[in-house]
């Protein structure tokens, strides 16, 4: 059979079955033509071109950056970096000449206000004699610019205030500050050093801490203000370092040592007593001792001799009775007041101070007999009777009585006392019998005219009671005793005249040291 003819296709079918012509493979010559059109004969050479092009671009950029870098360095060799201050002024991007003017203005307008610790005043540049060399400040400041690191430095903050070095009249500034501080200090309080003090609450010496006062250290304040002026700071704030400081601190171990030593003296507990009968006179304990212990600036512990002397003197004044006015009541009920004489207590102040100090150092707990130069029979306080057995000479009655220690009348007799003429009076007061003698010769004063004693009289019994020569004795030349004979021309030279028998009986009972009370 023969081949059938293909059936005719519709246009739609034709479009669906249309075939794409095959792509012809490019010939190497086509690439060569393209490079040749670009002026490159070899494609391998194109890669080198890219490198050279990049290098050329880099060089151009580097050149531009170098120019910018050098230009910046040149610029900042005469101008200040951004964020740069001089004192309180912003000098960013300012030229050296501009900054010189700024520095000069700062100097002329400068003042510093000093405050703190209760003090406040202002010192101006004229008062301080301040002179700022603006050109020098500017040159010193611009020299701080690290121009080769300007790309970094422009992002940093810079303070050139330190270059505001100034030349000022130090004496002028010092005078202003000194005057202000000294005026302030006139009403300020001094600091208190740590010390050792007695506490009445604890009964011990204790270390007390130092205390800061309000007084300012003139030199420290001047130095503080000097620093502020040198830095051209507008203020100088004072603190504790400008206060006058304590020189002794509580941490000093010598204070503790001193306190321990002082406290060792407080262990003494002393009762002062009078005489062999140990009459209570006074007590010495911690409160008294603490007033005499002295801790010196070198922290050495000693005794305040003056304070001890004053205390002993006051005690002695209350204990001394010799010559003082005393009021007593005679056993018959009559009361008399008498003063003068040699009988009673006399404290030996110097010996007592030494004894007390020694007792304190040795920590005595017990009795200490008061040192005396004279002693009475008893002590009941000042101004009262301090004698035991005594002879009572009543000038008004012209009568003598002798009382024993119990106050019992054991003897009495009439007498004749001294002429009341101002020269031969029997002296009033409380005396003591000095001695007793028999068959004694009484000798009067030496007469200027004759050079001989006014009298020489033998007596059987002699009992003197004054150092001037007054005493009891027999007077056989007296025809009578008592009454008013002593002022009727028969008075003695000051002695107490007795009959022979009365003198003998008195001699037998009176003792050396007994009191003789003579009164009107």
C-alpha cells in the first residue's frame, strides 16, 4: 500500500508542535572577538586588570585619607581638640591665640571661695596678686595635643586646667587667708587630746578619747587655698584635715599604762588618826587620792604636791587648836571662852604630806597617825575643849581649881595673880605645864640700869606653864590670898602665887603636860 498523506493540522496544533531550533555551540572565536572589542586580547589578562584597578582605587583612597590625616594634624597643631576645657571655659576647636586670651581673662577675673568647717570667704585674683600668662598657658596646653592621634583624640574629653599655672604673690595670699583664719579661730574651740581622767562613777582612772575642735590649722588652710589657686579652681572646700588635730590619740598604749599606774594608787584606804589613842581625824580614799594624782604631758604619773599641801593645810586648820578660841563649860556650870596659849594640837604639815604620799604609794589600807608637833588630850572638833585634867585659873575670882580627866574637882585654892598693869598681867589662854621643880630660884628680867636681875627669889615648888616664865609657885611673902590683892598693889610679876601648903598639894597632883586654863 502506498503511504497515506498526512492530515492537515489546525493552526493551534501547529503552534503546539512547533520545534525550537537547536542552539548552535559558540565558537571560541566569539569570546576572543568580545575581548578584542574591549581592547583585551587575552581573557587571562582581564583578571590582572581587576587587581590593578582595585589597587589604583585603594591608592587614591589612601592618598585622600593621608591628605585628610595630615591636614587634621596640621589643624590640631594650632587648634584644640573637641571636648576640651580650660577651667570652666570650653575651648573646643579654638586657636592658640584665642585660648591665650581666654586664659588671660580667666586670670584677671579669677577668685576662689573658701568654705567648710564653719569658715567662708572669697579671695580674688587681685587680693592674691595673681597674674596669668595667657600665651604661656595656651602654648603649654596646645603642646598636650597628640596631633598624630587626632582621629582618636577628637572623641576623647580633654581638660587643660592644670596648665593654668599661675605666678602669684604667695605672701599676699597667705596674709589674706591667715587673717581670715585667725579671726575665725578667735572664737573656735581647741581640739582635746586623749587623756587619762578619773571617773567618779567607776572610781577608776580611764582613757578618754580625743575630740576634734573647731579651730583651723592656718598653714593647712593656706596650703589648701594655694593648691586651688594653682589649679585655678573656683573653690577650696575645707575638711577635717584642715582642722587643728589632737596630738595624743586614745590608741596610744602609754595612756593605758598611765591609767593602770594611777589606778594602783587608788587601792589605798587610809584613816587618819590623832595621837596614841587614835582619835579619828579624816579619811583618805579614791576620791581624795584622784585629786592628787597627776598625769603629765609625757604621761608620767606623779603626785600634785601643791594639791596635797592645800588639802593637808585645810585639814590641819580644822585640827590645830593651839592658840585658837575655845569655849568650854566648867564642871560647876559656868561657861568661858578663851584663846591663846600653847596647849592643844599642832599638825606637822610637811611630815603629814610625806607620810600620806608614802602610804598611798604603798597601798596602805588602815590607820595612819597624823604627824604633829604638839598634841592635846582629845579632839572633839575645833572651838571646844580638847584637854583632859587641867588647872583652872579664874583671875576674876582669884581662885585656882584642878579637875581630873573625869571632870571631878580634886583641888582648889585662892591665889594672887599678876598685877593688871599691862606688863605683869597673868596671860590668859590655854597653856600646858612645862616642868616641875622644887627648891627653885626665880630670876627676874635683867635691869638695864644695874645689869642685874630685877629679883632672885627662892621657892619650894615651881610649876611653870609659859615660856616667858609664868607658873605656879609658893609665895610665903604674901600675907593673904584671893580677894582683890592682885590689883591692890600685891600682884605678882605674872605668876600665880599660892600658899606654901597649897603649892605643895598642887605639886603632888599636877603633871607635866596638863592643861592650865587662865581666864577672866
